[in-house]
């Protein structure tokens, strides 16, 4: 039998307040959304509770198809029938929803980036990282560690940004993404969000730098 606990009263109260005070003004929007979705972009962001792409861009429900995972990573393409959560989200967004934009958004003070950095600095194997699953997932970020410049002002910031670039490169190994980009129906974007400063940086493929928007 599935185990389920009662929802905290504070969350129930917040839902009822939203339904009474905010829903009336958005009733038409939700009625439209009930008939289907047509997002303007897919966003792959971190699970971090401080990262809210819809708030950063001030967009309503239905605007983004969002997939979140530890450290906003896209693993290398691997065909097969395993549980590929990120790959399946990508496939649905590109092939079924036909999103025109796909955004990888990293952020400052990322716990996943910090954990991977510590693993690499101390030569710790994934199995010894202290978590059953997280260490193995962060192996997807380990190659980016080698791309940190020796003179980097902040190695953690650089690792996070290199992780965004590595994910962008991995995207192009997915056949359906490569085809969509080649046909002009899909554009890829790399962003890095500084939470404390509320700044957003976009990767410029020509300069190779993350530039403030």
C-alpha cells in the first residue's frame, strides 16, 4: 500500500488563499491551458528551491516546459530502455511540443556544483561521495572540471558555467535535437543566474563568454 501523509495545514491554507484571491483573475488562462500546452521554451534548471525560471522572466503558467535536476545537467546521449528522465523530457519537448527554444540555466551557489568540485579536488569516486545517487549523477559534470582555467577568479562559478557549456554540447549528440537545430526549428541557449545579485548571464558563442543581459 502506498504511504501518504496529510498535507501540512500551512500549504492547504496557502492553496485556499490562492484559489480565493488570485484564481479569479486567471480563470480564463487556466481554462485555455486545460485544452493543451504550447510553451515558448523548454528550460532545464537546477532543483534548487531558489531558482525559479518563471519568476525571473515574469511569465505565466504554460510559458515554459520545465525539467529540473541536480546541477541542471544534460547527460551524454545514450540509446536504450533505461530510466532516462532528462532524455525523455527533452524528447517530448522537441518532438511532441516542438519548442522553438531550449535553455540550460545554471546558477550561483549550486550545491551540486560544489559537491562535484569537492569530488574532483579530493579525487573522490562517485560511490564514496556520501550519497547513493547524487555522486553518480554528478559524474556528468566531472569532465567540466578539467575546463576550469588555472587563473579563474572563482572556480565554482567557472565550473557551473562550464557545466552549462558541457550540457549544450551533449544536447547536440541527441539526434532529434541535432535535426531540429539543423532544420532551423530549434535554438539552444546557455544562461547562468547570479541569485544574490539577481543578474542573468547569457553565453555568447562568438566571444565564448557569459555576458550580462
